[in-house]
C-alpha cells in the first residue's frame, strides 16, 4: 500500500471537535498531521471509511474531511482542501501539547 500524502508529517497532540454527517459532536485527539490530513482518535466511536466529517481545531476554522481508513478508534483523515501553511504551522507549533518541530516522515 502506498501513502498518498504529498508533504511532511508531524507528530502532534492536539484536541479537536468533530461532527459527522449523522449529527453529534465528539472530542478527539489529532496526531500525525500533514497539510492533507491527519490521524485522529475518537474513543468509543468508529466511523466508517467514507464518512464525511467537519473538524474544529482551536481558532482554526471548520475543516471538512473524510475518513480514509480506520483501525479500532484510530482514523485516517483526508482533508477536502489542504490546510493553508499558516494554519498548519499554527496547529503544530502552538496548539499541540508539545510543539512539533521535527518531521516524523518526509515523503519524496
């Protein structure tokens, strides 16, 4: 299986809120962030692949996204539009419990 993310990934620890198309709001933990997507953990929730979500992350506006994979409570998320670099940097440097300064993995 190949990874389709086109940019570097950063290990973050950020709290967010998601809403699914079926309604309801859940607190989640966001990790492994790139401009194109992230990994999120939603304890007690299992979203099917293809589920459309909206995410709120601190002062960053609403991010529309889709579940691309799931293992247990861990979900791979693809953003509908890449995060603008300023928002991406704000999340990884200022909203993460520890600033994510070093790439976890850079894809060539």
